[in-house]
C-alpha cells in the first residue's frame, strides 16, 4: 500500500514537473513540409515578431498597381533573438510577407489609408540549409491556402533578393529595428554596401 501511494505521489510530481518545464520553454519553430515537398503555412505568424510595413512599395518604375497596398513583414521569434545577438539568420528562419489592400473610406477616417481585413497574399521566405540548395526558398500562399509549392530557383525572386538584399538575401535595409544591428555587427552584404555607397554619392 505504502509503495503504491509513493508511486502515485512521485507520478503526480513528475507530471507537474513536466508541465512546469514545458510552460517555461517557448515552443521552437521549425518549418513543416508535406511528403511531396510543399510547405505548410505557419498559421500563427501573426504572433511572431513584426518587422515593418511597406506601403505601395514597387521594385520596378514601370509597375503601377492602380490601387494602394500594404505589406506586413513578420519573422519567427527565435530567429529575431538570434539576429539581435549576431546580425545573422539561423537555420529555420522564416519570414512571412502579408499583403493587404489599402482602404480610405470608413468609420471616422478623413484622410490617409488603413489596412483592409482581406489578406490578398502571403509570401514565405524560409531558410532550411539541409533542404534547399541555395539554403533559402520562397513559397507563395494566397489568403487562404494551407500549403504551397516552392517557387523554382530560376524565378526573379531569388536573383533580386540575392543581388540587393542587405543581409543573407533578406531586405534588412527596410526593417528599421534590424538595420542598425546589422551595421553594428558588420553583417551587411558587399552588394548592399556598394549600392548604398553609390546612392550616397548621387
Ligand atoms: C526586384 C526585387 C524583388 C523581387 C523580384 C522580389 N522581391 Fe521580395 N522583397 C523585395 C523588397 C524590396 C522587400 C522588402 C519589402 C518591405 O520592406 O516591405 C522584399 C521582401 C520580401 C519578403 C520578406 C522577407 C525578406 O526576405 O526580406 C518576402 C517573403 C518576399 N520578398 C518574397 C518574394 C517573392 C516570393 C518573390 C517572387 C515571386 C519576390 N519576393 C520577388 C524585393 C524583391
């Protein structure tokens, strides 16, 4: 009897301990893929670290959208912490760029724009060194899709990000809390530094 009671007690203590240590540790993020190589949408990305919002950003002078757009950028918290310490992105870093249409008429608003509730697209940029040849890959999700096929490495997503992005193919120069970190850690890419130098001379 005594032994049984002891077993029950230690059992309960172990369960409690497990519950405590579990709640103390944040869950670590890792991207998930289906058996045919599609990426699963990280559904909780709205709880991640917010980096910036672009308004009507366009990479091409000839590109006119005819309507205003916002893009909100998020990164998983583990990667953000590592970046703050080192100015570099660890394996499994995942970004979500969420595109929303701009609204101007609603409630008390008299001027300017705010974001609509409809998500138009979500683009994911993910680092998985073992899985992808170039370490990083892009996945296009629409407002609802739960899985997406990888964009082929030949797409211009890869070449523009490789040529112009400030740190490891990510556009840190447009993320105001990250640019000073990359500067102080000396992790800005040679391509970006050269481009910035050229702009400063103009
Ligand atoms: C001509 C250059 C260019 C091309 C082509 C391009 N991007 Fe980007 N991308 C940018 C810029 C600039 C930003 C920063 C956006 C901001 O500040 O809001 C960005 C940011 C992103 C981000 C946020 C994470 C990061 O890496 O900074 C994702 C995700 C993304 N782009 C996906 C794509 C996908 C998918 C494609 C191809 C379908 C693509 N991009 C093509 C210039 C480009």
